[in-house]
C-alpha cells in the first residue's frame, strides 16, 4: 500500500520537477470571455411603430456595443442582423462604403421618420454616424437610410467576429454587441 502511494506521488511530482505545469482538462478550450454567440444571421420579425431617435457606441471589456435608441416607450423593434459583402441604401440599392475588414448589415424594423414623414434622426443616407476609429472591434457606422418602416445601418468591424443582438426596454433600444476576438 505504501509502495503504491509512493509510486503515485513520484508520478505526480515528476512533471513539476521538470518545470511542467499541470493543466486542467478543457481549460484551454474555454471561449474568449465565455462568448458563444457565433457570427450567423440573427433576426426577430416584429415591426415597431415608434421611430429611431439616435445611436450610441461604447467599449466593454470583451466586446464593442452599438445601441440604437427608439423614441417612445413602445416595444423594441424587430431586426435582421448579418454579415454581408456590402450595404446598400434601402429602396434605391445604391452601394455604400463602410470601413473595416468585415461589414455587418443591421436592419432595425423601425422607421427613422415620424407619422408625418419628418426625420427623427439628424443623418442622411450615407452619413458616418458614430466615431469608432479607436475601438478594438468597431471601425465605422454608416446610416444607409430608412424605407417602408425599416432603417438600415452598415457596421464596419475589423474582422468577422461573433456578435449578439438584444432588445431592451425602459428606455426602448436595440443593441448589437461584437466580440473583440473569437
């Protein structure tokens, strides 16, 4: 019994004596910041009657965040968010330039105009609407326009990275988070 114990101890001590550190099984396979979002299409079909009021960008420890603010207190808008080879103006189809190594098309299923047709945002189609050049992941945000109750943005990121989409209320907003790495 003592001999077996000594053999087990010797087997455990040998790697430490050689400067090898023990690794817990699976520890090297943990995702970055526990992010398991993926990079495929994400969508929700609900059209919001309340218009977009603005956008904000921010940096977090593990991801960069885009927030699309919706005016009023109604339900959060639906969305279609996906990587694309290019962003075009809705309705016309004019191609837009978006800086970055990859582009995410964001269709917020909410207009950028009120019931009388007046704009609720200060940008015109093709405008670069947020400064993101110092971010780890974001490179550019371009407003593509609004057509038939849907507003489109092109989000330029440094590479195709995992992202998630959230809708939040009080205040109402659509959130797109893009991880800094896989």
